[in-house]
C-alpha cells in the first residue's frame, strides 16, 4: 500500500473529501494508481499555539466545528494528524486551554500528533497516551545515525529531512524504511539556509497570535513578517529541485526500496494547487485531464458526482 499524508484539516477539507470519494467510487477508482491510500490529513485547527511549520491564524474553532471536521475524516477511516511542531514551546504553554481541548475532542485512538519540541512530546505522551506520535521533519536531522536513532524511539513514523530525498546511498542506510515518511514536493530550495529561522519565526507568530486573541482592546506590537526568497509554492517549478520526487520514481524506485509513506505539502496553498499535487502523484497519466475536470466541477459545486 502506498500511503499519502495530505494537507489540511479545514483549509482543504472539501478537496480532501472529494479525493477520498473519487478514489473509493467504483466508477472513478480506475482513474487512480493501484494500492494508494489517504493515510492521514495533517494540519491544525486555526490559531492553535502549538501549531508549527506553517502559520495558521483566524478564528479559533469551536467544539462543534472540530467534531464535524473530525467525523468527516474519521468516519472514512482517515486519521487527523495535528502539526503541533512549534519549536518555541515552553512549560508555560503546555496548559493552553485551546490546544488541550483539541486533543481531548479528537482523543479516539485513531487520530495522531506530529511533534518537534521534546517538552510538548513528553506532555502529550503523559496526558494523551492514545495518540500515535510522528517525529517532524522540522527537527532537520541531517545524518544517518541521527535518523536511525530517531527510528529506535517509540515514534509511529519519522518524517525525513527533504534534503535526503534523492541521496540513495543515504536512503539505503536507513534501517526501518517502512516507518520513514518522505516529503515529496518540498517547496523549499535544497539546503535552504533560512529553514530553521523560518520555523522559529512561524512558532513565534503563533505565540504572538495567541496573545492577540486574549488581548482584545490592547495595543499589541506588530512583528515584521518573515519573507523567504527561497520558497516556491508552484508544484511544477519545484520539480526542478534535486530534492523533488517524481511520480515515476516514487512508484518505481522508492516503493520497491521499502518506502511507502509520502507527505504532500500545501497546507496554506490554494485548493487548485493542492488538487494538482493530488493528480500529479495519484492519478494514472492517461486520466489526469478527466480527474482534473471532475474535481474542479465538484469543487465549484457545478456537479456532484456519485452522490
């Protein structure tokens, strides 16, 4: 089975459900590659302080919205993986009511968490032991010994640093390939010099956003937005990077090697961009135009297929 981990819980809720329905419908299922599965939808509910990797602001979700979104995925057997990878978490952040509420509402044994901070990881393991925990690519582990040491820990999966994607000597040295997840369409340039700085900036923005939510009427200082000249959100431009994994290589090289967990980026991209990534990796070449049209019509409410 080829497992895909896709974005985002709310931002791409509609296109994610459309993708699932088309994969599992007897008419359109033949358009997709064999033995593929939506293994999780990753992301966060808006304005969660623990969130990392991509900034997510906006109104905090109420419990009804959380339950509705979770049910849409979980009732289809799709786990939700919370991207609680803020690298700036301190002990004072562990009691955050909203983030703890998210984990309580989703605590059904199916849903999962991605972690970066050791402090937060320990807290989740102690207080929410039913969650499967994934080690984040945000850790930027850059050597084989480090990866194998991470795999020796009780993680469900370990997301590799994308810079290793096409280093096959390195990939062959990994001892437990089945528990490694590969980021296949990374929007960062290879060996981005500002990646760690960017993650920290996003983490601080989530913390600042939390303070604003609870400081209505107070003047809060505005932080300068982090602008990265090394990031590209165009799927087909990223195919030029040496870290890009093509569909042919994914199915003909990586899967036979023993890798079967693949992450598609795009939490803050437009639906059409994420849809194109789904088609690029999951649809048989001869049916890409057909699936693109069907998804687009369904996405815009022009047609509701198979309902």
